[in-house]
C-alpha cells in the first residue's frame, strides 16, 4: 500500500458524542488538512449509509468519486465505537466483522496488494478477523488499531501521528511505533493480513488434527474453532 494514498474517513458518532461535541473523525480531518495530507470524510449513521459510503458499484458512488478526485488508492479509516464483535453505529446497530468484510471485499479485491484498514475504536484490531478465512480468499493488506479500549484523545493523537509519519515516507511499522509513543497508548498494533490468514489456517489445522485424534480414541471431539478471544467492550 503506497503512502501516496488518500484516507477515506467514515465516522459514526454516538448521540452522546454529538451532545458533547466529540467528532474525532472531523478533528482528524482538520489535522490532515493542516499537514496537507489527502483525505475525504463522510458520516454513516446507520447500516444503509455505511453500505452507501463503502459502495463501489457505480461511478456515482461517493468513494468512487473521491478515488477519481485524488487519483490515488484509498485507506479506509473508521471512527466509531466498537467491541470485539464489530463496530457500533450511531443508530445503535452493530456491524460484525464478517459483515464489514463483505462491504470492503470489492475494494480489497480491486487493489493489487489489498486494503489498509484503520480503526479509531475500542477493540479495532479485532478487525484482523476479516482476513481469517480459509481457501483462496484474498486477505486485507493490513489492519491498524487497538485490541484494548482506547480513548478518543489517544486515538486522535495516535492516528494523526501515524498518518503524518507515513505520508512523509516512513515505514508503516515505524509510523505505528511513533503513534504509540505520541499517544501513550501502547496497545496500537499493525498486523498484516497475510499473517492473520496464515495464523488462522494453522490454528484450524491444529484443531482439526486434535479433533481427529480425539475421535480416533473414542473421545468427544473438540468444539469448533474460534477466531480470536473476545477483548474489550463498547466504549
């Protein structure tokens, strides 16, 4: 994923966030405008508008128009509440990682190296699940986020730092290190999609082998595989 990309920020604040004037996505836009970094912004209050924000089915779709305007690939940035199961929208709807994967797959499949997805949300790094599928499915290029709860201030400082370092040509790993140091939040991680997929394939293979051995011994089979331990709560 080249650093000449533009950042497509999708925000879905809660009613409490709006009441208190917290719009992390808009604040990130202000910082990126000051730094001269290419970006676009949209609000998705419910599932329907999230689908519209991510649609690439028509030249009239917002993401396609922004893609053409910037003449560069998109980095997807989600600014909203979340937990280990998915993202929570302003409407209160929970979009699971499986559902979000389905919305992002057309974009991911179009990009030669896949899509970089960033999460300003609690447990956003659980989005690595979107690459944890068997078979020939193409993993996402990478996910950046936190497995832990993260405050809006830490998310804003962290991602402002990350994008500033990255757009200046720094390596992604170095930019993530910088965002940890600047925000004071040590749980921000970068995880490549092919690593997530490979780890999941190994996990499934191990569980399948263990279940086969148990059946061969006449023992009850092991329960089905899980993708990740549940971490974090909606915050």
